[in-house]
């Protein structure tokens, strides 16, 4: 593709595999709005340096010099073995990766071969509270050559009063670290200020001012990964999303109704990631778990759906309740009838510790008798069964129902694996507490006293969302999965 003021390649009409593609002097090299889109061996040459031939009155600096934009929701995009050359705006604010005087797509005063000041190599749409990213994007073997601004969280609203759910949830699986520059598997997450420590999971996280983003070394823990859930606790609240609250880049308010943060003392004083009526939550998993705290108290019923998480990166969810509360917890499949071969509903069993829940197949729960904190492991179950007929924690190779495909939907190309959420299945958590009154009927009547989830052994202190180390010898460490090490991880 050559000399297009907009996208050189655009796919909004079907899943696609593009193997071998070149783009030169286009406004945007490629974009896609698809649940399965793979580009391999792409050369994105955003500006060649040649004078751009335009109609009378046209100016090159009115065109962007963008590489690729990640779209907003329900997408699966993978880019592998691709080169971005002279993409992104040249500005001293964005010279952390490259200081060459001819880097990037140029400057916005060059009407012959420049580009507009909003140009970026990779862009993320972050204007929406209604349509938000799950685990949607992954890359491998990415090369930046003479580029300017590399990353940009793009919110098209003029003077936005606050960040958005989509902006705070942005994430990216950088399987080999070539996109982040960490030169090893990395997790990329939003760098917006009001995400707190949600993406700052240890002291080695690298802050990127371009996005802004946070770069997480995946190899710093044995089970690090990304996960996504959507939480429902009050239909009257959630049904207003897109109607009166949490809109799609409009002026609708999207107030914070609670927070979710990582478990442990290191994160105890952090407010965490804001949770709104559109309770989409994406973040780092494989640690000691996520603590959900809603401002109105403990939810009487919760439904978790649109789950995306690998079987080998455990996701624990902790929610505090009045001590003595009992629970009924069930996993439900969609479009399913129980028979001798497949089961459709699984009732969770109570166990005696958080460790038992974490190491389980995902059909158990624990309640701390002192604090009332409920702990469950959230797994991604098959869409149309929960067991065959016994409960199943499906892995990458588990076979789908009646031998059709895989048990877990995924988009996988070029060595990049993205789990794909299913519509229909859900995890239901019902507390047997008395309901509150008035506007609190969706919550337990009794109040709760804030408590923490203890994650470290005696004599150890937490240093990461998945790691504790000895106070007397920092080289002695233990991880959330119970593994121990007497040396620092590389």
C-alpha cells in the first residue's frame, strides 16, 4: 500500500491472515476490527523521506505517520516478525528510545514529507468506558527502526475530565520483549496515574512515558500472565452502562464504585484499579490474587463472566464478607444439558486454606473465619460444559465437546497464544447474608472491617505481587505457587 491518507490496509469485515505486507507513506499502515487478525512479515515504512505528491493545497503534515492501532473490545490481534521504520512523531519529549535527528515520521511543520504531531508507532483507543479491552493483543519479533513516538494511549475527547475504563485496562502480551525492549517475555499494561500499583507489580517494572505504559518482566515470577473478568453485582447499576453512565467517548459520568488491588502488605495502602458500573477488569495474574472492595460493602450476589485466563497462570479473587457468612458458589456452562458424558453445573466445595484453593482445579473456595475474606480461583471453563463428566481445568490441548476443536477458544498464530472469552458461561457467588435496605439491597446488611490477605511466611516481606523474600537474607525468596529460591530470579 502506498500514499493513502488513512489506513493502507483496513479489515472490518472478516477474520484475516496477512502474510507479507508493505506500507509506505500512509497515514496508518494497518488497522483491523476483528476477533482474529494476524499480520506476519510486515514492513511499515511510515515515511520514506520522499516528497509526498498531494492534491493542490494538500500538506503531508496533515497526515499521520502511524504504524498500527489496537482496537477497543472483543478483538484478537497478533503481529509477528514485523518492522516499523520512520513511524511516530519526532519530538524531544519522546527521545527515550532514539535520538537520531531524522527519526520518526518527521515534524508537523514539514508540509512536504512530515507528519502530524499525534503520530505514533502503536496506538491504543482509550476514549471509552463502555467498550473495553480484554486480552486482545500480542506480538513477537517486533523491530523499531529510526522511530519517534512508539506508544500512545489515544483519547479523542477534548480535555477529558478523567481517564477511562478502557485506558486503565490496556494490556499487551509481548511474548519475547521486542516491543517493550526488555528482551525477554513481558507483560505491558497501562501507565495512567490512577491505576495505582495495579500494573506496578514489583520494583523492576519499567515506566514508559510515551504511552504511558508499564513494562513487566514476565520471567520475574513462575506463573505470571494476564487475566480478564467482568463482574456483576447489581443489575440496576450495570444496566445503566451506555445509557446514563459509562458511555462511549461521550459526556456520561462513570463514577468509581470500588477498587480492586493485589493481595498482600506491599499493596495494602494502594487504592488499586477503579471499578465502575462497567466492571471490566484486566490485569496481571499468577500472583497472590486480586482483592475486590466495593464502596457499599459486600455484594450479596456476584456473577463473573467473559473470563480470559490461562490454566497455568492462576487467578485468585478475594472478597471480604461479614464473618460467619456462608456461600453457594456454582460454575454454569451455556447451551448445555447434563448427561452421562458432560456436566453443566459444578457446585464448589469449601476447603481449609487459600493455598488449597490456589492449587485446586478451580472448583473450591475458602473463607477466613476471622476476617470473613472469601477466596475463589477463577478459571476459564469451556463454553458448553464444565466437566466430562467430572470437573475440568482445561489446558491448551483439552478437547472440545464431542471432540470438536479445543475446550478453550483461542486465537493462536506465530507462537502467540491469546485465550478468547465465551459469551454464556459464568461463575455465580451467592452469600447467605441478610440484604441491606434501600439502595443497599444488593449488599449484605452487616458492615465489614477492612482486613488484608496475609501472603508471606513468618520472617518474610512482600517484594512483588507474587513474591516474598526473607527480611534477614533477601536472596531467600518464596513465590505465590509455593516455589522457593535461594537466589534472585534473573
